[in-house]
C-alpha cells in the first residue's frame, strides 16, 4: 500500500510472522513472568498481568516507530539505570511474594480478585516490562529487517510491525498465564502446595532481577 512517500509493505508479513512466532515460543523473561503471575494470583491475575505487559510493550513500539529506540541504544547509561530500577522492583516482588506465600484466605480464586488487586497486578506487569529497555533495543534491531520496499518515512511500517508483534505476544502471554493460573486454582485449597507455588513465583521474580542486574553489570564492565 503506497500513499505518496509513506509506504506500508504487507508482503513482508509472512516472513515476519514466522520469525515472531519462533521468538514468542522461546522461553524468555515475559514467559517466566507470566508463569509466576499465574502461579501467584490465578487466571484473572495472569490476564491483568498480560495486559500490563502489552501496555509496556506499546510504549517501546511507539518509541521505536518515532526513532527513539535508536537514541536509547546510543545511551547505555540510561539503559543501565532503567535495568537497575527494574531489578530493584523485581527483587521487591520476590521478597513480598515469598513473605506472603500461602495466605490463609482464598485470594487466588478468580472470583475473589477485587478491582484494587487487579489494578495492582496490571501495574506490576506494566512496570516490569517497561523496566526492560532490552525490548526497545530488540525492536530497533529486529523490526527494520522487515521494512520491505518502504522508500519513505518508515515510521508507519515500524508501527504496523510492532503492533502485530504486540498482539501475538499478548495471545501467547494470556495462554501461558491462564495455564499457570489454572494449575494454581486447582490446588488453591491445599495450603502446602499453594505455599510452594507462591515461593516458586518469588524465585522466578528473583531470577529475573538477577538477569537484569547481570546485564547492567556486563554493560558497565564493557564500557
């Protein structure tokens, strides 16, 4: 589709979709976070976390389309600051989840997830994803490979590709979180198992914090 200098090349979509599906099914931080969210809060909590992650991705899609992704790639100090903040937040989630593991109440039941808790889970997914600037760096490196025959401003093409990736990512996150939440809900009234699942979720949060911290340390050492 061509309108003056603005070009959207849809012929790249088949190859793009194949590449995206390969990326999405590979284990990564988002997948681990969705498993932890489902185990910790059940299916409805996982759903809210998935939409929180998607909202965070939206920010980076818009930044990449606006050309700010390349600017972020040229600012390693800012990237490391965001990563350190994200590692700190994940460490807090790990600590609070471990401390509150296996509550006596059925807070993980789908029907008991109140509006306040739902907003909290959504915000958690949003902040965790926003605290991973590697997503913007990935978009900056990955999306331009599928510009196709674009000859004008690539912003529209990048935005289209980013939104397609985002939509598919949301579907995958929902499926993973729902599966983990279903597993939790089936054993919710068994305190020992519930406590184990909560602590497993805390361990995942802690591991993600270590990954972000390690990436920041590596970048600082190489700079």
